[in-house]
C-alpha cells in the first residue's frame, strides 16, 4: 500500500474495529461508488448545478477519509467548501487532479489483496 | 450500561457510510435497519419502533435538518434519541442539529469507540425517560400524561367546556364493616377496573379516586365533540357493568353493590393544582359542584343516574329521561332542573 496515498494508521484502525474481511468488502463498495461521484461532479459542473456539485464533493470527502485517503479527502473538501468556481476551467483542472488522485487511491486500496 | 440488542435506524445516502455504521453497531450487539434518505427514514420510524436514530445531514430528497424538525413536531417520535453522524462543514450546522434536539454529534469518519460510548449513553437516557413516562402514566391518565408531554407542567387552569361525573358506591361503609379489609380492597380494585373501562371507552378521564368515589371528566384535558352524550353513555355502561358484576357476586353469595352517578355540563376551569412538587390535574367551578350534588341526590330519589339541564340539551334523541322538576341544592343560588336517566322503575 502506498503510504503517501493512504494513511496506514487510519486504514489499520479501520481494519481493527470493523474486521479486515469486512473492510475488503467495503473497499469494493467504495470502488464501485466513487466513479459515480466523480461523474456526478463533472456533470454538476457542466450543468452549473451548485448543490449537486457540493453534495458529490461531500460524499467523496467523507468516504476518502474513512479509508485514510487523506489527499483525496483534502481535494474533495476544497471543492465542497469552495463550490462551483466562477471560472469553470479552474474547476475542470481541479476535477482532473481529483481523478488522478482517485486513480492512485484505487490502486493503493486494491494493492494489499493483489500483492 | 447499554441495553443489549437495541434496534437502531441508520440513515445515510452514502452506501459506504451505511455499511460501515451498520457493521459498527452490529459488532456492539445491536440490530440495524438502513435508510437512504430522510423521507424513507421517517416512513420507517412511523411504521415500526426504533430505540435510536443515527442520522446523516447531507442527503438528497430530505436532509437531516428536515428529519430533526419533523421528529420534533411529532409527539410519537419527539423523544427518540438521535445521534447525528456527519462530516458536514461548519460549526453553525452542528449547533443547529443540537438546537433541533439531536442528542449528540459525531464527526465522520466515525470513531467506533466513541460511537459505542455515545450509543450506550443515549440508550441509557432513553431507558430512564421511558421509565419516567411509565410512572407518569401510572399515576396520571394517559391523556394527562400526553397533555403534560405536549404543554409541559404549569400550575393554573384554563376554561373549557366539559361534562363532569361523580360516582360512588351506595352503603359502602356498611359493606366495609361487614367484610374483611382484604375483600374490600379486592372489591374496590374490580369496581375501579370496570368503571375506568366504561369511562375511558367513551373518551372520559378519571381524575380522582376517593375511597369508593370517583370523579371523571369528559372534554378535559383533551376536547371531546360530544361530552354530554359521552358522559351519559359511560354512566349507562357503568350501571350495566355493575349489574353483571352483581350477578357474579350473588352467585358467590357476596353482597351486591349499587352505585349512584351525577353528571353536570358547562364551563369548568381545568388545570393543575397543588405545588410545584406535587400537583394533580383537576377541574373546578359550579359545574363540578353541581355534579357532586346530583350524585348525592341519587340517594334521596332512588335513581342511578341524575343529570342537569345542560347535559340533557347535549344529548341526542333516544336516551330515556324522566324530568324530576326543579331542585334547590345546598349552596346553589339558582334552582336546577334535574333529569333521571333510564326507565321509570330505576
């Protein structure tokens, strides 16, 4: 697991309290749900829907912090607090960065089982 | 100590959160049901009983704030403990949750140890509250208990239109002297069970029991559409129940009992009297005095049920009445028209 992507302490604590097997299933659920949240962020940006944008960012933040994906959580939180930017291009850049970080998180979360 | 196996409802629009929270509470020995948004949660809460609600704030359709508002406005659900679990930003939102009656607030991601402690504390508080409610119900009627829960306790009364009923057992003192006290207690318990049943099935409330007598209110603390009709119907049922009871007593070779009932209708002042420490729900006013006089008068005229003119005006056709003419009661300035309910041969 890449420690710069996933906070190992948070993840270990989660496994400790909820059980490793359960956490593995929870990771699968997150990996199923997260692409929908990223898509919701993009479509909310395109359609100028501030409330949906904020809520999708909120969900992503909440789940990221559950698994200790601290950087992803921080990026999502920024979007939640800031909301839609007056300049759509800046949001698009932020979304691209978010997606890159999510891809890293997805790889890191899958890693312990694959390896 | 937490109640083992409490039933929790978890409301969260996010699947990962729902699964993780439900896993946490299940590992603590509780059962969890899941809802995806506030609207579904409220439907479930109104359909089946829950001990505790774990509530998210950010949700589509109906958010956590709206759920808290609805719970607060619902007498059946206002006491349900709610722990808000959210990663909602801003202290003012947390303050808003607490202001809306949430028991506690836990930031997400929820710490399992903290969650366990909060759930335990909330369930314990709920247990104490339920116990207290049970006690209030035992010593007050459920109507008074509901009134207390809704409006809170304050000494003082309000003017309401109601029918007041007094009832007691004829020749009770003689009866008491003729049998062991244990038997009298048993007799009283059966008698009160029957009378309470007849009175409450017609929307009345027994607010006082003194020895073999009782006072009941129809139309207070909660308003009643047809208070006079309900009071008279209850009185007739009481007489019927006593007759059945007497058949059993005769068969067991025990002395039978007879009761007298007086009913008056009008404005009364109803409310709590007493002290801040100990008070009782009661009614006062001319109507109450008149009902007591009518009940006492049943002895002199050998009738089971006597009512005043105002009660009579409130009655639908079909109730058999006998006009007994004007009566001047002790302590009353005006003469009262009195009617007996039932057959001539009562």
